[in-house]
């Protein structure tokens, strides 16, 4: 597995913060400047975005990151709505399949041939 440049940069920044308390303090105070100083390269932060760094090294605390809620911008057609409402799943050739009548179990329905 190969890492992207962003993953490599992230690993480098985290390792440096673990190893160097002064860098960690600078990183949490001004992340863009700290990372640019570390790498010698300008960060490309999209307009309107902010880079926020929180020190989560305190092992006595559990941290939860709440990501942005994804925007759902789609509509189902009538067939999709009917299938969702009835719990019907379409097969690989568009045929109607029987849903598992025993949720949480492995269900092997009888073999049916569609022609």
C-alpha cells in the first residue's frame, strides 16, 4: 500500500508533535505556520477553510470528532421509493429478490432461475 503525499505529511507532523513539545505548542497555536516551517513549503488551504489542530495526547481523556454532516441532495424515482418502502431488493438482472425474512441471520433462499 502506498501513502499519498497528504498522508506522509500528516505522519511527519504527528511524529514531530510527539517528539518535540515546542513544535506541538506552535502547531496548536498556529498550525499553518508550524507546518510550513517544518516542510519549507507553502500549504495550500482552500479559501474559506481553516486548519484546526487540537492536542489529544492526554490518555485520560476520550476525544470524539464530529465531522461535518454530508449534504444529501438526491431524489428517488417512483420505482426506487416503492422498493425502499416494500423492502424489495433488485437482483443483478433487474429481477425481484426476496429479502431475508430472518434479519441478523444468514439466509439462503431456494435457487430460482429467471429466464
